[in-house]
């Protein structure tokens, strides 16, 4: 390897280490739940379950966040054997330290809402999103399908560690862990004391039931395999399984309406994992015509982008069970990403701009609003206040409303603003304008009352302007409450 390349990697390593240090939260040691083995609550290989626990303090001592780790699934003996000797199938292979970032961070500057709560990360080693329960173990492979038992054993253990006194409790999770937070939401609440305020906040766990680009519903067959292999049916919604069968009840869209516990869904409508693995799996593209698009959405052809946009439309339809419910909310952005609440840069940073109560838009034709407002309204910085608002019940409900608004068109009560950022040149005098980075879309339902609905459409940053038309203003976030930011719209 050339010397310059070595220095590049060393510089990158130093930057990463500095970033980790700057974000405050240290590493939390692993705890193995040895006594769970006697209950049959074990990983695929029979090893004990594990978790990481950072104890709360002060006002957060009786508040708890339980986060379920993700990592896909195994749908048959063969795929489970592939996981068996990895960290996703054995606690023997897990890292003994875990970094807590985002919603799990223990520093007030980086996680002002939950930094002093008891924060737990339950490791994932069963391959069924914590739903499996098969008593028999085949001696020829020694696989244990006990995800549901792991969930119960760890939760009961945490109750004995102080969660029995919980005043507030949140069940969260990322990806397969996010799905687990949905499927186990009511079950989690059933373990908590009656007086506790319990809510669920799944992140990137809303996997939808759609065919791939070849027209085959591979994800449906895959989930059926997961449910059958792990014996998950007994822990799925009875109302759902009686209507659709157990296989379909692994999809959140068929069970979410039956969840009684308040739940707040965090997901990208253009979920990168789902687009790559559900919409465009490798098996659906034998000739590789989708490979460039699959690797980088910026390389998609117009027809391929139409298919991606169709996925987004299917995703919004699949959210119908979350909409129009006072106990359910959502944050659905148009970012091409998978999992957001555990990433510090997407959750909160101390230098992120804060919105005062008197920021206003004084010129509806201005293309250059201050960077303060631009950065505040960008999708990734809206995530934390919305999750927190839902947990604190300061927002009664959030939902997604589809829109087909046209860029830079003003009609009736609709105002659409296109913002670009300003960059100072080296001499600190001249300014130049970058490509459009943010679109804010307002719809006034009643200008004469203090209560109104504000629709904000948010576009993530894309390098090619011609790609924006496929993505901007396709995602409309509606807050059915008094404007929580105190933003005078006119």
C-alpha cells in the first residue's frame, strides 16, 4: 500500500476517534443473563442472552428506555446455522462493549430528553425479532428458537433491577429490533406497573408487504419461513392471525391497528434497506440491470426512479393503520436511509440551531432565509423534537398526508418555498449559492384561529438537481396540534 494511502486511513481513524470522543457517550459493558438458560431463554447456539445497561440518575432514575438491537432474520435451518456462530446467533461472539449514541447517549448536550434515563440495549441473537418459541431442539443442529423467551427473561430481569418502579418506559429498536418493538409493544406494557406511562418508538422497523421489481412477493415467503421456523405465531396478534394467517402478521401494516399501547413509528419512506432487499433483491435482478441503482440511488434511470417512487407510495398506504389515531404517531421522512434515532448526527448535536419563538418569514419571495431556519427544518433535525413531543404528549398526533404539489407554485392557501444555502468565499466577502437543498411547504387550514395544521414537506440533499423532482414534496408531515415551534407563518 502506498504511504499517502496509509496516511489517509490514519487521518480517517483519528477523525473517527475524535468524533466518538466529542459525542460524549462512553462504551457500556455487556451483561450476560446466565440464569436465563434454566428458563430456556437462549440464543440460537444455546448461549445466554445479553444486554448493556447504563443506569439512570436524578430525575430520570425511574424512567427507562429499552432498545432492541436489529440484524435481520433467519427463515430456515440453513440460514439459522449461518448465524449460529456469529454475534447474531451467539452471545459468545458479541462485542463486550457497546457505544450508546443518539437516543441512548448519556450526555445532556447530545440527548437532552433521555440522557439521565435508564438506557438498555438488548442484544439480538435469535433471528426472529424476539418472537420465537420452539421447545424441541434438534440434536443434529442444536439450534434453539427462543426469541420470545429471551425478551421475557430480560424484561423480568430488568424489573428486578428497578424497572418495577418505572414511571416512564419506552420500547425502541432499530430494523429487526424496530419490528420487534412493534410486535412486542403491548407485551412490553403488560410487564410494567399499571401506573407507568409506556410507549413504543420503533425505528426503521415498518417493513411493508410489496412485490419486488420482478413481481414476486419474496418478502412474504421469507417472513412465512421465519414464523414457521421459529414458532412465532403464538406471540403475534390473535386478531391478525385469525384474519390473514400468521405469515402476514409479521408485517406491521396488518398488526399496528390492533396495538393498544401508544406507538410512534420512525421510518424513511425511501427506506434504503427495504429498497435494496425487498424492492430490488439480487434474486429479482438476474441480469444486473438494477445493480447500479441498487448500489446508489443517484444512478437510477428515470424508469427505475419511478419504481422507487412507487415503493414510497406503497409505504404511505401501508401506514393507514397508524393514521387518524390519538394513540399513534409517526415521523416519516424522505431520506434514503435505514435507522436514525441511534445515530448521533441525526438525533441531536449541541451546535444544532434552535428555533426561537419569534422567527418569522418576512418575504414570501425570498430564496435565501437564514441558515438557522434551513437547518432547523431539515428532516433529520425534526426527528428528535417530534419523538420527544409524542413521548411527552405535547403533540396529540402526527401523520403523513400524500401530496402532489408542484415545485415553486403558489395557489390558494398553499405557499411553497425553495431554499438554498449561502457559502462565504475564502475572502469572507462574496457569497455564492449552492444547489437547492430544502423545500418547505405550508398549507393553512384556518388563518383566523390559533389552532391550525401545518404541512411541511422536506427534501433531503441530493447532488443532482434533476433528481429532486422525484423526491421533494412527496412526503408531507402534518402536525395536528398548535404549531409546536411557535413559527408565525404569515
